[in-house]
C-alpha cells in the first residue's frame, strides 16, 4: 500500500531525551516499518532540528521529497510531562514550522503523482486560519487515481474513489474504495 502522511512533525522533549513525533508522522513511520511505501508532507525549520528530523524520517524509510523547509518558524517542539496522576501533557512551542505547510497546486500535483492508496492526516488545532482544511474535512470524495503502472498490478479493478474510512487515534484515514463497495487494500 502507498500512503502519504500530512501534518505536524516535531521533537517531543521527554525527560529521557528527544524523540521525533507528531500523530500523523507516527502513523506514517509505523506503516513504513511494516513495509508500506510512505511519503510525508510537512514543514521543518531551516535549522539543525529540521535537518535532523528530515534525516530521521528518511532513515525510517519515509520518502521526504514533500517535506518543506521554511525560514518563517523553527522546527516544532513539544515539552512532554507526566502529572502525578500519570496524565501526559504536551506544551507545543509556537510558532512552529509545521504550521506553514504550503499545499499549493504544485504540492498537490506531486502527491497525485505518487498515487497514494491512502492519506494519513489529522485535523490540527495548530493550523492557522489561512491553512487548507484538515484532512477529510470537506466530506467530498477524492478523484479516482490513474490506472496503476504495469509493475503494480492490483488484485481488483482500480475504479471507485477515495473516502474517509475512519480514524486511528483521531487521525483521518482516507483510502481507496473499490467499485464493488469494498474498502481499499
């Protein structure tokens, strides 16, 4: 399966050290670890943490061609603490580079060229008002993708459209549905 993740990427600052995270990034990284082809659309700052984030994403097997570098904000960070009851809190530093993802026609064309079977993204409370709507918020199906290349022979006809299937930890998961009404691979 080919999956494109869209959303925040940030360094979680834990008492034990720094860990790369962000909900849609984590899902994308786990899918890559399971052997799926993954790509990720986000923005990092033009700084050392941004360079490290891109390098780590690449090392995890994620296609980083869609990761944008911005000079308008630093790479995101979140201070993670656990309270006496064990409840975890996140203090997100603002502004953060992932708030500046540019999703213009060139970026959308690059995503379409990758022909993802699914998108993993989250409605983000961190997006500015001018940002594009969060993943799946329009409620409209996506256009059917182009026929697969000969090297990717599907097990069923590639007709239908992409629709929201559900969510995992609050992430919208969109995947191709087949004409028969079965959910995508």
